[in-house]
């Protein structure tokens, strides 16, 4: 593991093992049945974390490709666009149109140029150190249910997990300017003076 913390999937899992009082691991196979559980937990948990609406580090935009020879089979959908291969969740479409996601496509009644802002699977090496630390605690808690030999250890991990998540969210929120409200009904009705 590097001095900046875990930078790979297995390093995150290994650090989670250590937090649960177990030996570090270099591979899932080395950890036996716990390794199999850790791999399944990692895949499920990290994909879920990366879809949280609070994080912005794993967002990008793209122009969607219109699928040729699309044969609509129901409702109002006349056109389909291909979702990117790394798509996790949608943030917004430009322009704002009526749509529906089915499998790996976006169905629409319009064939206009369509851009999408979305969350995607970012390699661990591109995460901030607080995000990696949060992921370690998230995995440690999931593993702790099955491998922690102490209820007190499990509860301590849960408590620290919330602190790590708060720090990851704070660091991520600093990556874009904060804009104060300039014009709002809330501002208009508050007292002056």
C-alpha cells in the first residue's frame, strides 16, 4: 500500500480486513471464503457509493449516439440513444426532454442532439484520499458483520464510518465554486435592516 493510502481495489479490501483485526491480504484468493465475500461486497458497495448524488468527482458529460434502425415497440418512444459503457446513474439531459431509460438505452420521442451529464465508474487511483478512506470504512463495516469478532469493534467502525463519509463529502464539495443565492423568494421576504 502506498503512503497516500490504498490506490487499488485489493488495497481497499486489505485495509478493511486490517480494520476488522485481520491480516492484510494481497489477493481475494488468499483470504479464502472471506475473500469471496469481500469481492462481492466491494463490487456492490463501490458501485452504490459512486451513484450517490452528493459526489461530483465522478461526473462527466457526453453526446449520446442515436441508434440507427431503431424499431420502437411501444408507447411514445420513436428514437433510442446508446448509454455510455461506464454509466452508473443519470444527472441530467440537455435539452430537457421526456425520456425513459431501458437497459442500456435512453428512449425518446425526439431525435435531437442529446447530451448527458452522468456518474461513472472512476478507478480507485483517481479518488481523493478521503474518498478512499471512506470506501475502506464502508467495506470494513460490510465485512465486519461476518468477520469482526467483537460487537464493540463493529460499533466503533460504524461511528468512524460516518466521520469518514462526512470528510469525503466535504473535500468533494470544495471542487467547484459555491454560488450564493442572488435572487430568490426566500431572499425577497427576509427582513432588511
